[in-house]
């Protein structure tokens, strides 16, 4: 097809050269030199047509098709709707402009229609999420409902960070029913996860592959809706900042275990679902005077201290428990310290 277009372009260039020469017969004389000049003229135009026509036809069409195929369904619908609205506005504005004398009478309406059509197309694509929220608020669009097979597509929109995917506890939270709605994983988060899975370091490579397996499990889970989106914030470089910006635009939340991302999102007014905070909140509460049965497994930092751990990972610092290594004993809670890393319980052996 490309060869045919090039040959066609060469033929059209030659025809155009002959037409121009016929329109100005005085430009070429019938002498041998004039015929050589005429031949060179036709060949030059044929080469121009052979070179240019594919770029303004086939390649332009392929770029347009690739651009349309890269658009998500929401972006495509928003682009078509915006173009129709822009062309309608261009027609309404072009009617009075058509009364201008020629050539302005036909140039201005066409120019206004092109500008309004392209402008409204870009505007509706950029503001598609805000328009969808406004349409739902006005009752023009119904929110998604439960689909066949039990998959829920209603509820909040939650953007998932790479750290939450790699952590793995997200599957247990979904299974418990506390996390519902639509989990959104942008392509740049998926790309970061794939980059981690391709690392030379074995530990990082294992974490990345585990994250990809977690995403596969979430896709198959009928209790949650997982959306892989092409949304992006090209003006922002950092992945965390992109995620917060997209969540802010869709009035959604961010699911993460990253402390810094948690703080940034809170500063921008974006709701944060932190798995570490959830885990700390679900740990059993201890009050001074409570009795626990623990096994001291190691020495503490201070002389005479012993350290024990509960099944959920809570650290128990036993004052005077250093002499009870590898022994079960009953301790009494004296105080509880809540830190960023978790809960730490101080206790002493029961008399």
C-alpha cells in the first residue's frame, strides 16, 4: 500500500508539473535546452509527490488511528461529545460572520468552527472526570451497579500505590469485605512494579514479582473491581505525586503503606487508606494491669530486660525478664507505648 501511494504521489506530481507548464507555455521554449528544463521540471515534481504524499496521507492516518486506539473509552466518548458541542458552537458563531465580504465571509466561519471543535475536544477530555461527577450529581448518569458474577463496580475510587501492592495484605483486606469499590492502578504504577520485578537484586525482584501476582489475584477476585487505567499527569515526574494528583481529580482515595505519601496526600486533602494504620488499629488493646503469657526469646537493650513477641508481632519488653530466656512466664502490663513502627508493651513478671 505504501509503494502504491508513493507511485501515485509521483504521478500526481508529474501531472501537476505538466499542468503548470501548460499554463505558462512562454516559460519553456521548444529548443533542446527548453525540453531538458521541462523534463527536469516534471521529474522534480514527481520526486516531490513521491516523497510527500505518504506523509500527508498514510502516515498521518496511521498516527491518528494509533492515537485513537490509545484513548480509553471515557476519553474517546468525551472527545466525540466535546467535538460535537464545539462544532455546534462554531456554526452558531459562524452565521453572523458569514455576512462579512469575501474572502472573510467563508474563511472566518470555517476557522471559528475548527478552533471551537478542537478547543472543546481538549477541554472535555481534560475535565472528563469532573463532568462525570457533575452528571451523576444532576441525575443524568446513573452510578455503576452490581454486575453479573458478583463484581461490584460502585463505591469509592481508590488509587493503589506500589507499596500497597507489594505488601500483599491488600488481598486479605479485600477478602474481609472492608475494602470495596474500584481499585485503580495507573499504567505508570504498573510500569514501576514491572521495573522492580526486573531488578538484578534478588530481594527486589522477588518483591516485584509478588506484586504482579497480587494484581493477578485481585483481577480474579469477584468482590472487588480492578481498573487498569491510562490516566497520567505528564506535568509531574514523581510517581507518588502523580497518584495523589489523579486521586484528587477524581475525588478518590489513595491506598498505600508509604509514610511520606501518606503525609503528602493528607496535606492536599486526599483521603488515605494506610494498611499499617489499619494493622495497628486491629492489634489487641492492652491496659496496665493486664496479664499475658509470653515466652522470652532474647535479651533487651537495658540490663536485665527480656524481649518477647506476640503472634501479631507486638513487642513485649519484660523488665527483669533477662534471666528467663526461652521460658514461658506470666507478666503484668505496666505501660503501653504507641510508635510509628507499631505498639510496644512494657511488662514485668508476676510475683
